[in-house]
């Protein structure tokens, strides 16, 4: 792999000052290229600007991932129930998270 190829997916960057001066140009570039723009403040990443459609797609993908995890947990619970390895919870569900 070309050494520079790993940087192909890195977002463009702009300083907070550049956003103040040229926000419309920078935002239009994000819309056109669909490449995220990372805003740097005090030499540290601060905020990312992303195309709305890409953000919506990412959120849908995350929701599907969470649904698959939940279904996998349900499937495993049913499998354990059939094997007789299921325990009935005594007390409140919140007791599972108490650290006392």
C-alpha cells in the first residue's frame, strides 16, 4: 500500500478562525466533496462538520448495529434458557448496576 494512501480518508482541517472568516466556502466544500471537515482549536481537534446525508446514514448504520447486538443477546438468552442455564432475577433490575 502506498504510504500516502492511508491519509486518503483523513478529514480536511480548518482552524476556528478560518471558520469565522470563510464558513460558507468551507461548508460548501463539505457538501460538494462529502469529506468531513475537522475544526482545530488551540492545535486540538474540536468539532467535525459532516455532510447531513452522510451523518444520517451513519446514524442509521449505528441503529442497525445496536439492533443486531440486541437480537444476538436475545438469541443467546433463549439458548441459555433451553439449556437450563438461565437464572431468575431476584430483586430489582437496577440491583445489577449497584456497586455496593
